[in-house]
């Protein structure tokens, strides 16, 4: 039975084979590096990390070494050896079978339209409210801006990849521009007005800060596998995946670390705390005072760049996540129509549109939970998004070990250093972080401040019962969707054929 199961997991459906004929190779080395920077360096949670003060920077560097690096090595091997369209879905299917891979892809997919609708759109609203022009919560502007953000993002994910790939490149440039200007201005500010340098003891690690930041930092640092969602649209994945992943490790840590360190050096920690939605732009506004009256205009421009950077990040993740779910669907773990690729654009248009609908529902639900307040809704929904993001990696990270054993003859252009021991270390370390981030995501404040569950770690305005209920309802609903999708794909799974490439 085990042999049959493994052999079936190596086959693909006839539907997938036919849909892949619509794919076009547009993705080169430069495109992939820009895609990774745009996807991994998310400006939406910089404020949350900085809100933890010096300890936020400390734990960012810690996870950069003990999670981000082994995670990058793991993806460099999997992504260059198993290059099929759908990336993580293909790895999990070959390692664990279709049922597990299909269920896991639902979590990966859902996390992204929910993120776009229930966090990025809310952040865009808050940025416009606070820095560009004011309007009341729950007003027509509130909903018009939020829905426009969601559907423009969705539309950009639909367009042909040869054009759409420039949006992540644009987003990467915006991140470097925004962070670069902020860092330079911080130096000028420090020379002219002095810095609020934190004391040494403020960097001392605490369990409470570690538990509070683990889900956020884990969420900040994932995304290496995303370009492999378009594995068969890459020009040379076996060469380019290791090259771009390994270079993105250092670049991404720097682009995260510099603004967080600058914020804690510019804004006193007692002014940062509790302002996760806008503390980054608050810090930008503080240092921009060195430019006098021009600082207000520059702050508005920075807010616009901030919004555009979030938009580009949302497009990047939807491009990847929608492809993964589309491939999962035409591979028999979802409704076949959801995996249809456009003959004109070569993109999974049905999955894109459904993502827009899911994002819209998430936005409306979040707005209702927050009683029309973008800030309160963000605090509630970001925890759910973080949870969905962490859960799926619990399955993906151990796949490295399984595929080394089950597919030893597959050519691996890049191998994790250290032989078998290195493979086990990378998989165990990354899986540990995924489990910890998921557990603390469900139970914020776990074993903190002498309590089993410290309620001060909960989002503002949310009770323990409310948050736990939201989390478990979201997980249960996703599992139900996964089970229904798998049942809907039964007829597609019956028509299996041999893949043209052994690594697909």
C-alpha cells in the first residue's frame, strides 16, 4: 500500500497537464530576487515589531540566525530540485500525498486574501486617515478605500506574468527607497536633535517578549518558497532558486533590521507601545521634522509610498498563493474550475477572483469586529492571519527529510550543507519554530508574567474568549473547506498520468 501511495503522489492529473500548457516562461533571476524582497520584507508589521522596543530588534536578529537562515537553505534545496508549478503543494504531495498537501494548501491560500482584506486594506485606510486626509470610521470613504485596495490588488494578480512580475520589482524598489530615506534621515535627526538610545538592559531578553513576538517575526520572515509557486514559469529554476534565496537572506534581514533599530532609537519606547498600526509612520514623521515645513509634505509622500509598498506585497503573495491553490485544485484536491488558467494571461483567473471575494468578506467581517475602527479591526485580524500563515509550514518543513529519503535519485543542484545531519537540523529547527509560532498564535501570552495565559498579550479591545473563539472558528472553517474541496476533486484524481518531469 505504501508503494502505491508513493507512486500515485508522483503522478499528476490529466487536467493539470493540459492547464500547464498555458504557462509561459517569464521569470528570471532578477525577477525572482525582487519578488522575494517584496514578499518577505513586509512593511505592514514593522510597527508591531518596533512596538516591542529594543527587545523586538533583539528577537528579530535571533530568529534571523536561528530560523531564517536554515529556512532559506531548506527552500534552496527543495526549490531547485522539485521545480513543478505550485511549489510547496508539489513538495507536500510528493512527501505526504494529495490529501495532506491539498488541506495544507487551503491554509496557505486563505491566509493571503484574508491578509489583503483584513490587514493591508485596514492599514491603507489608517495611513490615509492619519497622514493624508481625515474621514470617520465606518464612512463611505472607509469602505470605498478598503474595497478599492482589495480589488485593484486582485486585478493586478490576474494580468499576464510578463507584465505582473514588474509589480513586485516596483514594490522592492519602494521598500528600499522608503527604508533608505528613513535611515538617512534618522542619522540627520540624530546629529541635530539627539537620539533616544535605549539602555543596555532594555535589550535583555524576556520570555514575555519572546512569546509575544514569535508569531509576528515568523510571519515577517517567511516567503522563500513563494517564487516556486510559478516554478514552471521560471527560466532556469535549478540555477536561479539557490542563487536568489541565499542572497535574499542577508538583504531581507537588513531591510527589516535597519528600520526597526531606527525606530527604537528615534521614538521613546513608552511612545511606541500600543501603536502597532502606525508606529512606523509615526517614527518617519518624527525624523522628518528636521526638514521643517517640508517635513509634512514628505510625510504624506512617505505614507503614499507605504501604501504602494503594501499593495505590491499583496499582489506578490496573491500571485503565488493563487497559483498554489490552482495547481492543487486541478491536481484533484479542489474543484477543477478553481484551477483554470487563462489562455490569454496564463494566470489562474478563477482562483484570483475567488481571492478577491474572500478578501472582501474578510474586510467586511473585520470592519464589523472592529466596530468601524481600522485600528481595532487590524489588531483582531492580524492574529488570525499570522495563525493561518504559521500552520501550513508545520507540514512543509519536514518534507525536506521525507523527500531526501523517498526521492534520493532526484538531481539536487543545491544541497543543504552538512549532509543528512544538516537536513535533519534544518527541518527540525524550522518545524520547531512553526509549531511554537502556531501555539503562541492561538494562545497569546502563554506562560508569560507568571501566568498560564497573560491577557495583557491579547490585541487591544479583545477578550481571551473572543480571540480563542475567532481562532478556532477560522481553523475549523478552513478544515471544512479543505474536506469539501477534496471531495469535489475526486473525479479529477481518477485521471492520473505520468509527469513529463520526474521532479514535478
